[in-house]
């Protein structure tokens, strides 16, 4: 089986980091194609990406004149590429050496992801020599664990399983007509992976760390619109309607739908209060009494946020002291844990 990989990088206003991302992808021998979609940038993202070209003929750059969102950018990259395996790389982030080879050494998967190291920009230059050497310890990630891993817990802004960056087999996506939903500007990865799991995808996770994620306090993933939350919980409903699932799987998706809907209700209340005043916000609760628990819990969480203790070893952008933090936590024996 061929192991050629297409690395897809959707980028908007990423001139400061895109060259590093492209170079890390081209450095992987398994990268047969690196496709950069400049999604309506107003800076020199395209020129910066070209500076990283190693002249091997593997780099393709396409520019959208206006911003169409990461889903549209990734779908376009899929449509113009040929490789049987697809990898997503964010323009801020980069691969650690040997990542693709370690993932491709595993068998029996449709999706496969590895550990992620979160760090501040200042730690990126020499991070490769600081990364711990975890054993792969492969395991399959089922639909229920995946969905529950995308539900926020106290002290975290969102569930972390959604940050995984799996390689994906094109033939599975094509067989089930799965692509990114272009109406989504939040949770588009979650929606695609869940759609695949609902169709029986084998999603394998290994503990080795090969993906470096730069954490920024102003990241796009943390600055979504209220309407984006509504579209995300509606996407859960679409998946439920389109698939015949076991009761436990259906219950997990409904938990996620309620979780996102509660976040939407809280944000919508705050929007109304800011834009139209307290009377309009209270009127919303009177018309939608089911929103009262979500709004109350959201306000309480906002009030107590500053009293929550942050991890001292986390990146500074996450409230820590500026160290590395792994998506799959490290146990006392130096191994990555299951949670």
C-alpha cells in the first residue's frame, strides 16, 4: 500500500508562521504533496509560503481572493490533490521530525492521530530536542469516547480530543461522501471525524508526539461567533438524523448537542444584553425558559473563572508558566495516560 501523504495547510494572514509549517511538511519524506490554500489573506502569506519551497515540485499554493473559511479551503485542497492519505496542518503549527513515518508504521486504521505538544511561540525554535519520547501504545478511539472527549469540563474551555490532527485515508472519505461542512466555522474537524466514526471508521491514536501546536491568546478557535455555536449543535442533529446508531452512541451525541446548545444560549443572552439591554435579555429567558439553567451556569462560570487554578507547566497563553503541555497527559512513570 502506498504511503504518499498530502499535507493540507489552510492559511489566513499567517505570513509570520507559514514558512515554518511548509518547511516542516516538506521535510517529511512521506509528503508527496503540500497544498497551501491562502484563504483571502491581506498580508504576505502567499509570498512567505513560497520562500519555504524546496523546489522538489511538491508544493502547490492556491489563493482565494476572499475568505471562504477553513472547511472550504481544505475541501478545495482535497479536490486538487491525489495522495491516498491526507494530513491537516494548521498554519501556526508544525510537524516534528519523523511524524508521518511513525504514524504510517501503524496498520488497520482509517484515521490515525498522535500526541500534540502545546507551547508558546518562544518555545518553538528548539522544541524538537525537548519532546519526550513516548512509546506508541496504540489504541482505537470509539465514537462515544471521541464525543465525550469534545465536551468541556470545568477549568477547560473545550474538550481536548477535538485538537487531535489525524491522518485520513482518502478512500474512506470518498466511499462515504464525507467532506468538511462549509457552513461551519467552528468544530468543522469534530463534525468530519464524527461523521466518519458514525460510518464505522477505525480511528487509532498513538502516544508518540509528532505535532507542535502554538498556543495564542487571540487564536481563531477561541474567538468564534455566537451563530457558529448554533450551527455546530445543528450539525450534531444532522448526524443523528442521517445515521442509525446504537443507543449509547446516540446518547453521547445528544450530550454534546446539549452542551453546545447551552453555550449558545449563554452567549445569545449576553449578546442581547449588550446590544439591546437587560430587558431584551430577560425577555429571551421568559420566552425560552429551557435556557435559564445554561445562562445561570454560564454566568456563574464567568464570575469564578479568575479563581480557578491554571496549570503551572502550561503555556503562558493558557495561564501557565510557559512550559510544554501534552494533549495526552504524562503519568508518573513517564508514559502518556489514556485521559
